[in-house]
């Protein structure tokens, strides 16, 4: 099952600067060959369900190995069976509606 | 890796009444023997990472089989390595702080 | 506009133990007279849109005053115009579906 | 209080195609002069707390006026008092960490 995901990893108990942890998660996605896009409040990623969630688990494991004691993560995800859809389609579809007005 | 999760399944394109779909997801969790607790805006569940996410995937698959064309799901999750924690501990810990005031 | 909300406040950069901060937010909701219910991964609250979001802002302000440098918060919310609904209705509706099976 | 927000509006009970509703919300943000950025799973926006949440409420009201019976929305937000931060800073900070490796 194909899934489009947005996730935000929030390391807790390790200071206010979180970007180096986010960078580790970006590298996990890159190493696993998943299509992904960083944005200001999270990362979009798409792929097969099991591969995407294994990547997020891997991210958690690496951060804990780096000494992060606690991690809070948010995930928003979508699946659909009416048609195939990719991340780029979603932005393009809204932009087309805006251009048509 | 143990994980405590809150998730909300939002079937899209299938009418405004969603409770029968939520009930199917509750049954999935029950059948899989995962500790879970329904609340007004989602369901709390805890267990091993792979088991919890397999259950949520199973829920998506069943709803799609029932004809739901599109599903949006939110997940909030926590992992920690500083100590063992369960769902009931989290509520009890806040309630103790409130009682101590 | 009536809104049913689930929110989770995650103080960042202030240690791994967060329950005393959650307790402060519970007191804010209580003092403002909003219907609310703590659960393992957040708090459900309902009321008028502006009142609910003013309460969450108040919670942020108090935690910052306590010295929390950074706060990440998740909110899930629902509004509907087809019928009136309250938090207790949502749980009861799913439980009825489960009982009918 | 300055806030950086990511939000996703999910109209329920109105078909599977949601992009025209997302476009309305983009126009609300634009009309209100808020800094915003659409991505594959939501929209990032920043500004004063009350202005940002008034904009999201406005989006809900407009969609209900268009006939959407029910709306589920996710919001992730961050506030901080240790330093000023904007949306573009957050992406740049992670990218710098990636470039330094």
C-alpha cells in the first residue's frame, strides 16, 4: 500500500536546538532511497507503507543511540484507492485551482 | 522498541458519519491483543513499534476493502530510553501533580 | 463556531519529565470553565473556537513564564454544521457500533 | 506571541477531491497577508498567534459556507522565547547541518 506521509520528530530532554537530529533523519530517508522533501515544520515522504514506517523507526533508533532520551513524533498520512497520487501531484492540484480563479 | 501512540483515522469521500469505521479499527486492535483506549478524538494504543504500525495499516486496508476511497490518519507517538513507561503511567503522573497542588 | 479539539503540548529543552507542565495546562482549562478530559497522549477540550484557542495560547504563555524555552504543540480539531455534537457523543457513537456487532 | 504553524484541512463528507478547498484556504492566508508556504501535506504559516488562528477559523467558516458539512484539521505549532526564528530559518538550519557532514 502506497502512503504519502508528513512527519515531525521532536527530540525531548536534549536542549532547544533540534536541527542536527532532523538532519540525521533526512540522511536515513536519503540512504533508503525514499522520495522526501524537507519543509519548515516537518518532512514529506512517500513510498510503500512498511518502508516508510521502517525509516521513521530507524530515525528514532539513531536519535536514541545519539543519546536523545525521549522523542515525540507527529505523523500525518494519506492512502487512497480511487487513483494513484504522488506528493508533487498534491501541490500541483492546488496550484492549478489557484491559477484558474 | 516500545511505542505509545495516539491515532485518528479520518475516512474521506464516504459521508459524514465515521463511527462505524472507527469501530472496525477498534476491533483490529482488540483482535491483535494490543492495549488500547478509545477517546473523543482518537485512540491510544501501545506495544512494539512494528506491531502497532501493522495494526494501523490493517485498519487502513479493511476500510479500503469496505469501500472507503481515501483515508487521512494522524499519529502522535512517543518513544523513550530513560525509563519504561505505559499509557496509564502518563495520566497518573499528571493527576498526581494536580493533586499535589 | 463550536470546536472539539485534542491537543498535546511538548515542552522542549527543559528535561524529559513533562507532567508538571501538562498539569498547568489542565488548570488553565479548568479555570476557564472549558469541558476537558485528559488522556494518555493529550487532552480533549470543546467549546467556542476563540475560547479554546485562547486557552491553548494561555497554556503556552504560562509554560514560557515558567522558563520553558520552546514548545511544540499538536492540535487535532473538528467542526461540523450538519448537527450538534459533543465529545461524549463521539465515544458513545463508536461504542454503540461495537455493541451492535 | 509569534507562532510557526503547519496545518492540514481535511473536508469530510464532500467527496475525495479536496484541492479546491485547500485553494480557498490559501487565498485566506494570502488576503490576510500572512507568510505561508504550501507543501504536499499541508501549509506552513507564521505570524502572531491570534492572527494565525483567526485565519484558520476563517478557512473553516468559508468551507462550511461552501457546503462542507464536517472538517477535520491538524495543526502543529511551535513557540519559543530563547530566540527569534522564522520558517526559512528552520529549513536553512537543517540544510546547513547536512552540508557540514
